[in-house]
């Protein structure tokens, strides 16, 4: 928030931050779209020490976590925020801290690592991702190329690094001294443009969650957008048994109801339908005969990650790409309406467990009585929306954000 305030010359900073929203033990192992967005409002106008400011920020975050059960879309609806197609509602900047829990996962004896990809999309004007590998932190930035070029964003990150360096040297210095020591810039700001009017939807007749409704409307308004594609590519460094891999993937689908969801519009209302069985439809590509298998695979991935998924038929696409006898890419593209970042990781973890079990000769069974269900979460959200706790949480966000939220304007560029 201090970094954002210095870039925008605006002390009142609103930052979006995703939260896993798995605050019940029975949700921990379920693959599905649980993630919610919290709106954290910070104010850097008082020249307190950074340590004191950190304490204030902690209380703001804890209070937000306490009321995290209200879907972000419901907050927008309750506040009657007018939509502007030029920017995301409430906040145009986001921060995400992700604990990388899958580092030591493997497909039996197969060693695997994650392969970063460029989605060519940005959900906010500027998003900072911090990946926690326990021994170190790794930062990634996603930005709107209509506003910034690569050189500008590189400058942003240099400013952020300078802020961290100054902070490590003396966390008890005031915010003003910290900003000056880090040589952070300040610029004049422009006035914001008038936003467009929000379209209110009757969500009572649908069986989608509030956040799924937001995804559905976005895809409906822009049917050719791939913005909601969430892609994961893993590099496998050992030979992979194709038939066993397909069986493991099929078992993952059979035991994860979110992967068997499709979405239809019935009498003008979006409805989720649950397929009893859905084949994995795994694409297998053997590129070992190509002059440059890796380049060929990357070109295939680049073209397919922009493919618009037909959520009326299937909300995911999978591929196993063979580069050599001991190197493969596993590619999976899931629509955001059925998944979130943590679920991507959980899908990989479960797939490795099933593959390992099959390699070791174990049988895999689907017990309908013990099957984990995203449907249970949907029912819980619909029930929760009628409770006093939900009303209290809605009242909290209404009070917290009742004042007009300023739009971030980086370096005077809107």
C-alpha cells in the first residue's frame, strides 16, 4: 500500500487480495471455485512509523478475514457500485501471497516442476504475486498493457525493491522517511471519469455461487474472451506411463464434482448441471520427432491457452506432451468458474497421488458416500446468505466502503 500510494500520489489506497475461503475443515480437500476477493482499504496519510503502520494494516486484514464469507460480488451488489468497463470495481490493484506447497510433489518416481506461462491477460491494472517457497520469496507482476509498457513496470518493481531495501535497514522509520530513502516517485493525478451504470441481476433463481455468477456474466458479455482461462503447465523429468496417467486423470475427474460441471442458460437463468460421468479426453502429443520439441510444445500451449472453453460442454482441457523419453509437459486449462489457484495445485497433488498408487499396483475406487462435493459448498453459501452472520458481514463491508473509493491513477496515466 505504501508502494501504491507513492506511485499514485494517493494516500487512500484500496487493494484487492484473494483469500482461499476454505475456513471449514471439510472444504480443505475439495477442488472447486472457493476463492473470494477481499477489499483492503489502507490510508498512508498519517506519518507514523512503518512498524506502527504494519500493526494497523494487520488489524484491517484480520477484520476483513473475519468477514470473508460474503462473496465479493455480493459486496458490489450491496454497495450499488456503478460499473465502469475501463476498470475493475472498487480496486484496480491486487496483491496475492501464495504458499507454494507442492514443491516436492512427484508422479511416483517422476520429478516435476512448474513451468511459468504468459496468459496475455490481466484481471486488474496491476497485480503483484509473491510466491513463498519457505527459503525465499519470488515475485511476479501482471499488468494492463493498455496502461503500461514493460519498461514502466520494470521501474515500478525497482521502486518496490528499493522500498524493501530501505525497510530492512530500519523498520522503525516513518513512512515519509521510508519513501524518501527509497527514492520513490510522486506525480500529479488526474480526475477520474464517470463510471457506467451497473446491471443488477436476479440471482435467486440460479444454483451458481455469487462469484460463479460474476464469471458467467463476464463470459456471457464477452463470449470470445479467454480472460477466465486458468492454465497450469508442469514439466515431468522422467518417463510417464500413458495408460496409467490417463487412469489417474480419470479418477481425479470421477472424484471431483467441480470438474464434471457444465453451465447452461435455462429460461434466461444460468444453471449449473452435474455430469455423472465425464471422460478425461486427454490429448496426447508425441513431439520427439520434431527438430525442437520444446519450441513446438510451447507454440501449441500458446495457441491453446487462448482457446475459449465451451462451458456448456466441458470446463477444462488437458494434454500430455512428450518431448523425449524422459521429459514431458502436462498442460491443463480450467475455466475460472470451476476452479481457483489453490484448486489447480490440489488437482496436481491428487493426480500425483493417484498415479503413484496405480504404479504401485493399488486399486482406486469411487465411494459415493465419501466423495468430496463442491455441491455441499454451494448449498452452504445459499444457506449462509440468509443468516444473521451474513447480514453482519454485509454491514461491515457497507460501513468500511461507504465512502467513495478513489481510482488509482499511475503516474497520471488513466
